[in-house]
């Protein structure tokens, strides 16, 4: 699901945020025939360049794709070289399978922390809810608790199997508490989720200028 969301994010990335037009200016005080790098660039005229957000998105997409392919082929190799017969749940897996499963669990937990940390940082400094959905987090945070319990209570389950869901639930719970605090602050200051002043007397930018006759 998260991979699908990431693909849709890249496909529908706003065009006006992908590229920016650069208009270089000559160095002030230099002669028109100056051949310094700044003046040479200004004589070439304006050009279009990718934004830092779009460059970062492309780099992350390549990293995610490489991580997926490496994990996929390594998992196939480890599973196919296991000595156990198919459907044998009594014989413990070899050390290679156990080590790889532990690595996947720990790396997944670390990536989960990396995923939520920027959102927590931005929300804390913005001091507004923004586009985050409080009702959705009210559903997902208890859902993470139920998911952790359902996995942890299964027989023979290692802690690395549910550590990712526990980390996600904790981080999302922190984000939910933060948003509830900012929501209360917004009400006191009279601003919306994006920091804009609330409408006065029921009028905002979507209110028709001409009322009914």
C-alpha cells in the first residue's frame, strides 16, 4: 500500500512544484563585455531547473526501488537455500533465515522512525495541523495497538515481527497528541489548520460577493 501511495505521489506531483525558472542577473558594476561566470550565465538568458523537492523525490524513489529489489532477491535466495521441506513448521529455520528475518525487522523499524521524524519536526515547528487528519489518526493509533497485540500473542512470534507496528503506533500517537494541542491553540488564536484567519461573520473567500435578491 505504501509503495502504491509513493508511486501515485510521483505521478501526480504538482507540475508547478517540479520546475522553477531561473533568471540570472549580471554582476552589478561589471562591464557589459565582462566574461566572469556570473555575467556569462546572465547573457545566456533564463533557464528551467528542477526544484529541490522534486530532486529529493526522484532520489528517494531510486533508493526505494533499489531497496525493494535487493530485499526481494535476497529473500528469495535465503528461502530457497533453506534445508527445510515445504510446509515443515516443526524444524527451526537455519541461522541464515533467522538473521535475515531479524535484519528485515530491525531495518523496517528504523525506516519507520525515519519516515515519521520529518513529519513530527515540521508539525512541531509549524504549530498548525495542516493537511493531517485527526479522525484518521484516532482510528489508526488504536489500530496499531491491536495489530501489535494480535502479532505478539501468536505462538512462536519474534519481537522483530511487531516492532515496526509498535514504532509506527507510538510515533503516530505522538503526532496525534501534537495535532490535538495545535488544534486547541488554533481555536484560541482564531486561525484555521493552515494558519489563516478564520472567516468573520460567516464570510470567507468562497462566500458569493452578491447575495440573493
